[in-house]
């Protein structure tokens, strides 16, 4: 590699100094972008929590409705069971008694 001339070395240093002088502004811009990103993420997380709360409320309402319907179905089944038992008893009353086999 050939040694650089004084002029080349000065030009390289000027370029480096220019880049270094731009650095604080670039860091400030990056800080602003990070701050904006943080605000956006905070808003999105808040919206997601709200959606989660709404979903949990809907799921809870569905569980309550399902339990209510199961209870209602169980009551109906009990009524039908008792009705069938009563009808079988009536049918058996109308039939002659069978003798037990020995």
C-alpha cells in the first residue's frame, strides 16, 4: 500500500470529522424514533389488553349461558325420567302378575 499524501490524509480526516459531526443529529433522530415506537407499542398493547378483556367477558357469558342450558336440560331430563317411571308403573299395574320361577 502506497503512503498517502498529506492532502489525501487531510481529506480523509475531513470526511471522518464530517461524519462524526453528523452523529449527534443521527442519534437524536434515532432516539425520537425509539420514543415514537415505544408510544405506538404502548397503545397497541393497551388495545390488545382491551380486546382480551372483551374476549374474557364474552367467554364468561358463554360459560354462564352454557351452564344455564345444561341445568335446564338436566331438569327436563329429570322430568321426563319421572314421567317414564310413572308410565311404566301404570303399565305394570295393568298387566297380570307373573309368577316367580323356581
